[in-house]
C-alpha cells in the first residue's frame, strides 16, 4: 500500500510538468517553424479563418513528436529535482528504496509514451503531413487579394488592367476609374471610364463587382469577313455593373494523391516497400549498363577490328597505313559515334542511379527517424531523472538551463549526423542512431552517480578540493 502511494506521488510530480513543458515547447516550435517561416505566404491573401485554423492544427499536431523528448527531459529534471530539493527523495531512499525502484512508475510511463509516439509517427503523422503539405502548397500558390492603389495601374488580374484616381476614406467608393478589358485576346479593344463607382465581391468571392456611375464604354469590333475593317461602339451610362472573374484568387485544392509518394506521408511498412522497389530498380539499371557494355559497345568495336585479321597486320600503325583515306575517316567516325553513344548511355544511367539512390536515402532516413525519436524519450529520461536527483533543484531555474543545454546538444548532433547522411558521407542507419549512441553512456553514468548519491554538481566540493590542493603546508 505504501509503495503504491509512493508510485502515485512520483507520477503526480512528473505528469503536470510534462504536459506544461510539452505545450510550451510545441508552441515555441510552432512559432519558429510555421508562423515565422511562412508568414509572408499568409499575409495579404484573404485566407478564410477556417483554412488557417486547419493548417495551424495540422502543423501543431505534426510538431508534437519533435517536442516529446524535450518535454521528457525537462519534466524529469524538474520533478525529481523538486523531490530532491524537498528531501522527499532522501526520505524514500532512507526507507530502503533504491533510485531504480523510485523511478520505476515514471519509467513505465515513459516506455508507454515511447510506444504511443511510435504508433503516432507510424499511423497518424503521415496523414497529418499529407494534409498539411497539400494545404500549405495550395496556400502558397494562391494569389494575393486585389489591392488597387490610387493613381497606379493594377495588373494583378489576368486580362484586366485597372486604375483608380482616388479612394474614399472607407475605400469602398472609387473616383476616376479606368478599366481595360483584354479578355477577347485581341488587344486593348474594350475600355471603360467612369467618374465614380463602388467595389465589392460576390458572396463566394468568385467575382469582383464594380458598380460604375456616369461614364462611357468603348468597344472595338473586328469584322470576321473583313479583318482590316474595325467597328467602334460607344455606350454612355448612368450606372453600369462590371463583373471581373477572380478564379485565380480563390484557394484551389490540389489532389492529395500527388503528395502521397513523399517519404513523410508513408508508414514504416510502406517505406520498407519503397526502399526494396528502389533497390531493385537500381540493380536493374546497373545490369542494363553491363549488358549494353558487353553486347552493344564491345560488339560494334570488335566487328570493326576484325578488319585487322583481313589485312594480316601486326602493328596498329601498319593497320592504319594499309587503309585508304576514306576507310580511315570511316573508322574514326565509327569510333566517335560508338564513343558518343556509349558516353550518353552511361551518363543517363548514372544520373538515373544517382536519383534512385538519393530517393532511397531519404526513405531510409525517415524509416530510422520514426524509431529513433521514440527511444530518445527513454534515454533522455535517464539523463533528466538522475540530473534532477543530483542537482536537487526544482522549478524553472537551473533545471531549465540544464535541460536546454542537453537538448541543444542532442539536437545539434542529430542535425549534424543527418546532414552527413543526406550528403551520402555516412549510412543512414549509423547517422540516425549516432546521437543516441553518444548519449547512452552519459545516461548510464549519470544514473549510476545518482544511485550512489554523488555530488558531482556540488560546487562546494570542488572548491574545497581546490582549496586543499593549493593550501600551503606548514613549514616544519
């Protein structure tokens, strides 16, 4: 009963900081990776609130797996540092419990969290990436909203050119309006002028509606039977409504099937299948190159070189001397053609193999990434929990500094080895796992020191040791 309450206490001390730090870290990553990065793509496009909320929700969900290791590290340092600071950890140890027994319930929670993270990365995250990437692509392709400035021709609408002399304070009433309509694709054949007017859009924002007053409309028509004869018609109006289509300014959704081949949109089994198929394609290209080398390039060369036995010559110089000028030129041209064909085929096959290898590399990196991030939670927990027990500080002071330091080190190592894998300087299976390999002995060392109640972070110990080292010995 006592042990059950103790485990409940450690869980209650860990889960609230974990939830809070996860929310804060996701929010900060969201600001940096989405809002700041793509801010220019959102401004001035008249996007619907629903579309923005949908994109932000997808982005928020996609960032969660990246922030779970940081939240585990920070929450473990804060929770166990708080227990150590309030001497609750010492009381537990004095009752005969080891550090491993104390952290056992939180460790079980972390293992379950790692499993849930893997399921999330494998089944939910690909769908979220697919929808967010598709929506973000459509938003970036969308044209900005119509922004007509005073005294300047606006050519942002296809087949139309607009100019407004002045705008009212509320900007819905226009003066000195010029509209040039090029929708007939026959030049500047339709022109409309108006003294005043109002600008609105239809309910579905598919058309720009200009209600014009006191103006003239000029239209030049070309007779079909007589291209050289033009007819000019003029209309004076008190009020005229002009509808200009805005199809290019609407958010057009792209078929999501076009993005499904991306590595981030596949689960681990689909990645395996793509990697295998890519390897088979690469092997087939290599076999084709060998076949062309042996059956095409060598055969054509050998068939010409049989002339050597016909002339029964031994030296190459005598062989060419025995040919007349026409035969020599033909031999040279034949050799050049064979070389060009061989070089072109080799270059094409080499480019194809490089493209397939780069594609395979991306899929391999994503395959390992889905697993590495889950195990990172466990290793970073065994760094955070013993650190909290050693430094004996809770709250948002020293634990935040220490956790951010370790997470930045992990993040920098991850990005460095990832770049090595992308550049092809290291195999993905080594590059993606190397940060965990580096952090594993650190976690083992810190856990061992915490279990032995080490004071490696107590500055006074080092100060007293240095003081003893430099203390002058009394002269006998």
